[in-house]
C-alpha cells in the first residue's frame, strides 16, 4: 500500500477529509466499497451510511442501466 501525505488547513477535520476522499474515489469507481471504507477508517456498513452525507450512492447504476433492469424484470 502506498502512503500519501496531504497538508490540510487546521480548520478542516482530518476524518472528514479522509472520508470525503474515500467517498469520491468510490463514486468514481477507483476504489471498491471495502477499500474506500478502509481508507476512511470505517466498517463497510458505517461507510455506506456516511456516503449520503457526500451525495454518493452505493448503487453505481446510471439511469439507463436502471431502466434496462426494470424492463428486463
């Protein structure tokens, strides 16, 4: 695993910054749910619950994919 050092302003909470980064990397598809949860320092369940705070869905479906699935069901 690589180590990254980031200097953040004193008024920015470190936990918030790690969770935000993990959420956005998960949203983009660069990290799995488990990897993102580990990066943020939470369990998968807790991380899934926190994703809503960052406007990230645990479902990586596009609207078109969802329509196709509903049509096929």
